[in-house]
C-alpha cells in the first residue's frame, strides 16, 4: 500500500515533465508560426503593392493600345486616300499618254500635209511655167497664181500649227486639170487606211475611190471616209490589197 502513493507520485512527475516538454514545444511552434505569419503578411503586402503597380501599368498600356488603334485607323484612312490619289494619277497619266499619242499623230499629219503643200506649190509653179510657155489663157495663168498664193498661205498657217482653211474655188479650178492625182502621206497600222494630200480644196468627197500605185502597179483601192480642207483619210478595201503600202505611193481618182 505504501508503494501506490510512490507510483502515483512518479506518474505525476512524469506527466509534469511531459507537459513541460510539450509546453515548450508548443511555445516554440507558436513563435515559429507567428514569424511565418508575419513573413506571409509582409509578402502579401508586397504582392498587393506589385499587383497595384501592375494594374496601373495595365491601365497605361490599355490607354496606349487605344491611342495606337486610333492612330492605326487614321493611318489606314490616309493610306486609302493616298491609294485613291495614286489611282487617279495613274488614270490621268494614261489619259495624258493617249492625248500625247493623239497629238503626235495629228502633228505627223500636219507635218506631212505641210510637206505635201510645199510639193504642190512647186508642182503648180512648174505647171504655171509650162502654161506660160504654151501660151495659156490669162485666166488659166491667173487661176494658177491665185491657187499658188492660197497654198502658200495655207503652208504658212500649217507651219504655225493653226487649223487649215482654204478658198476652194480657185484651187479646185486648177487642180481639176491634175486629174485627181494624190500622194500617200501616211499609212495606218496593218495597211488599214491611208492619209492622202487630196482634200476638199481639190474636190475630194466622201465615198470617192482611188487606185494606189507603186510605179505602174496598182497595189490597193481606197475609199475616202473623212475629208478635210487639204487632206483626206481613205480606208483600204481589204480584197484589193496587193502589197505593203508606203509613204509616197501615188493615188489616182477612179472616175
């Protein structure tokens, strides 16, 4: 019976010891947990601060993206406007090239007409000398002189680049004696048409036909489709073409 109190005392001492050990362990764990909690709270504060800064930067970037989108839209609008202007300039350039081509063709016709008028003046002067030598009537000589003066006036006008006009009365009277002869001034693409120094001043009219010759060989028959004062444009009848037409070919009106 005396041992039981001793055993109980021993058990009590052992429990106290264990309790003290557990108390110290729990106290240390609590301090560690508190330190960890404080560290976690500090990290959380840092993270909150970083998150706030990130949100601010995100807002700034969003604003910049909005401005960039606006700038991009403006740039695209300007680009579309520039492309429209470029297309317009391309059309104007094409029109200018066509106008330039037309002007060059007209200039060529004027140059050929000027050259042909000079040749006609020279030929008429020769005819005038022949008429004088053969004692032609004064009326014929006067008609030649009037026609030569008119052609010289037209030649000066053509050299100045102005539109040619003519007084057809005197010229027709003289040229009638030349039996509807003409010269090819220019040849169209693929021998489709010719320009003749045969105009209304010499009696040319729509629908007239002429034989085009090279030497003594007839190489084509042409049909007048456009008549001006000092030249005309004649379409080549395809079935009559027998060669390649050239500048300087002679033409004779088919009566």
